[in-house]
C-alpha cells in the first residue's frame, strides 16, 4: 500500500498553509499539484536548452531530444504501439477541436455521431459543431439519473450502419462514474464506427492501455496527473497518416508533427518527463513492488510496465480514500451525493464526489470550505449536459470533492468534519 508520508514530500505545494492550517487540495479534477521532479525539469530546460525546433545548434538539438523523450514516455504511459501516435497540444479541448475538424472531412450528410450527457463539454461541443457543419445526425446517450451512469440501452439503439463516430468519456469529471469503455469500443467497432475516448478524468486514477482497449483515439491532460498544463492525444498511426491536417505548408506531413501546429510548450514537455520519473520511482518502490500485480498484457517497454504498476498502486490506495469519503458523507444529515453510492460498486467510480447540502448554495459551501483551508470546486465543471439533466444547473450546480493519491485519510476526516459543521449550521437556520 502507498505510504502518503513518502509520497507527499515529492509535491512542494503540499507544504503550504492557509489561515494557520495546512492547505488541503481536494480540487484535483480541475488540475493536480505537480512533483518536484517536474518543477526541476522545467527549470532545467528553461535555463539550459530553451530553443525552437529543428536547429543545427546545440540548444535546439538538446531541446528536440527532450521533445522526443516526452513522446516516448507518454507512449509508455498509455502503452501506445509507437511514439508517433502521441500528439501534444495546449489542452484536451483544443486538440479535440482540431481533430474533429480533420475527422469531419470524412463525415457525410446523414452520417451519425453518438455522444453522451455524462461527458465534459469538450467531448461534446466539438463533435456537435462538426456535425452541424457536415449535416450529420447527433444521437445523445442518456444517463440513469439514480446513479449517474450511462444508459447502455441507448448505445444498442443508436448504433447502426450510419454511425461514424462514438465519443465517450472514460470517467465522469463531475460524478466520478467509470464508464465501460472497452465494451463501448467493442460495440462501436462492430458497427464500423471510430471511437474517441476522453480519458482526462480517468488518467490520474488508474492505468490506461490503448492497445488493450482497442480505441482509435484517446485524449488526456497531463496537468490532471501531476504534470504541467498540457494536452495529449493518442491516435492509431494509420488513422493519423490518412486524416487531413490543418497546418502551415512547411510543417512536417507525418504524424505526430503533422498535427502539432506551431511551437509547442517544450518546457511543459520537459516537466512531463520529470513527472514520469516520479511515477517510475513510485512503480519501483518496495511497497508497490510487493503488491500482487494484475496482468497488464504486453507492454511496449519495461518503463511502461513500471508506470502501469504505479497507477495500479494509486488505484488501490484511492479506493481507501473514496471508501472513507463515501461513508462519511452518507452520515451527514442534509448531504445529497450524486452518482454511485453503493459501497459494493466503488470500483465503478473514481474518487470524485459531487454533493449538495440542503439549504445551501454550492458556491457558499465551497467558500465556507475555502475559509477553512480546504480547496473544492463548485458549479458545473463544464459537465453542462449532466447538471442540466440533474436539474441543478440553474441553482448553482454541485460541490465537487476530488482527492488524489497525495491526499491522506486525515485530510478526508478534516473535510468531513467541516461539512458536518456547515450542514449543521444550515439546519439551524
């Protein structure tokens, strides 16, 4: 089992205090804190070899080596077949808009696209707008409102010979539901449709193997898993080669650079390499190596296997956090939890909880917690379709609590005590 006392020194931000108390970061779904190795790698890049791409001089050569290393390590993290299948960009949203434009060139009027109400809007609006431009038909998979999981019957009904693309999240950034993406990918492939998986919210919480999943595209955001602000797109190489790219004429016509427009954030890529060094350390720690491993399937490298082991260890540790958090929330009168609440089904959700407290606006709850040095989000977190479906959008959305593996049971208890006090105060009004 992970030891938070060994983990936390790797994250400098965790030493910060606010109002005389240690700051508690439960805002992970909006972006996690970064590792010391990430910070050091970014500083080293900017102070030693900051240069643009493709020069003959030493700093450009060194910079290109770091960029190449970032593609390699991200391919290992996702277990992609080759590093040319990894594309970097500003963030997941901009990458998805860009690739939707390329895929749109293959879509004809009357073709169909399947989206879901559970997704972040970055995996909804780009495809919806593209469908409008191309005259395609959009089918939207509904949720089961009692537990905020996808209605799988909708997939069965919507999939057909005109289905061109299925875009679905790996896990909900709002309520934590982990979708049966491998099943959905298999259904889409049987219908001849492409699959686009938004793994932004799942990536900090468990291992990802794009070859085992069989998806065509998968996007994630390294700033959600302990690295700098950056977006990453995986695409099957033959698809990346065949799709048209909107790029300037001198740019490389081969993937990945075919889709990496302009000058990238090389310092962020250096930081990503530093973060992966931390995850390698974690995967090789004695306490992690002692955990019985699952069978990750064929890994592209020893580093890929180590990163898989690290993410499995994170997954196991976070199971304790979400169990403690769920149990505590269920004991507080006036708290409503959205999503899966059955303890026997906790493996079907990430450690992300959306709640409301009776009689209090979500923003007021977040502000109360902020005053106690506890960071949480409120609102819709761009899961607009979901908050509208749950009828909470017009009244402030929900409070989102999102621990990750650097959080501790003591921090969960501190949050629960604060929520209990806030809820009790609302009941007295």
